[in-house]
C-alpha cells in the first residue's frame, strides 16, 4: 500500500434508491489519492479495497456494508478512524474466496 492518509469521520447513510452506509472522506484526503477509483481502506483492524465515490461532486465517500461494519461493532453514527492510500496495483482483480472455491468444484471452470 502507498502512503496512508488517515482521517476521522463517522458512519453515515446515503439514499441511492436504497439506503447504504458510507464513510465520508474529507475532500482534502480524497485529493491526496488523485483520480483513483479504488483505494486500499484501513478501518479498525480490517483492510479492504473499496471504491471511492462522489469525488467529482465534492462529497467523496466509501461505501461499507454490514459485512465490514458488524465485526467492528460499527453502525450509523459511529465515529471511525480510517485511512486510504493510492492502490499500488490498481488493475488487480480480487476474487472472493467463496467464488474461487466454487469455481474449483466445477470441472468446466477448472479447464478455463
């Protein structure tokens, strides 16, 4: 991971047809990762690779789901300390363990 840029925020909600939890990112922090679309996110004891949205509108944020929030005991309104960085391998394709395992169980998928 490149140089980490730490910031304080709180879990918020955005309504985009459905209500989603987000971590607002201060614009000055988002500017430090340039025009990156995906960034390494350090949140508590967890590391994730997440999309940085809303940069052009001036209100950048990172969407976080229940699978990220619950293990950390976070919910709407919770204060968070997080960091983002420039992704050293922005074109990397990360495949979920569950999908990899499922593909190995299908002979046709193994042949590809």
